[in-house]
C-alpha cells in the first residue's frame, strides 16, 4: 500500500518491523535520534542483513537518519547537501563486516 515508510525506533523490537518493510521492498526512512550510539549500532546491525539480502542501498542523508532504498529504485540527493558529520557517523555506522579480519590471529612481537 505505502511505498515510503517513516520509522523512529526506540527499542530493539522495532527492528522486526523495519526488516519486514525492507523485505517488502519499501523505502524505509529510519530516524535514530532517540537512541544512544550503542543502541543505534545494534539497530543498524540487526537490519543490515535484510539490506544485504535485498541488495538495497543504505544511505545516511544526515546525522542519525538512515534510508533503505530497494534495489532498482532511483533517487536523487542534492549535491549542495554536504554531510559534515562523517566522524560522528563512523562512530555508530559500521556495516562492514570482514569475517577474515575478525578471526585473523594477532601475534605480539
């Protein structure tokens, strides 16, 4: 019915709703302003699997706002909008997971 869903999760259980909308091919706007950095990372970790499986694009147009855009959908982000909070985003957003890096042994010299 709706193509664009706006959500403001305030607990981890809200992630199930987000994942359902991503699986249904909806554009999902996720506002994490009410969550601390740790809970924000947990929410992003939870939904990143659905985003990966559906091959959606995941953009961060502004601080604490994330948007999942389904594969095959086009969007336009005005180039005049500059994201100046890259350092803050990197603290909470790390969708990169390198399994080999996680299990690589480290030796002291």
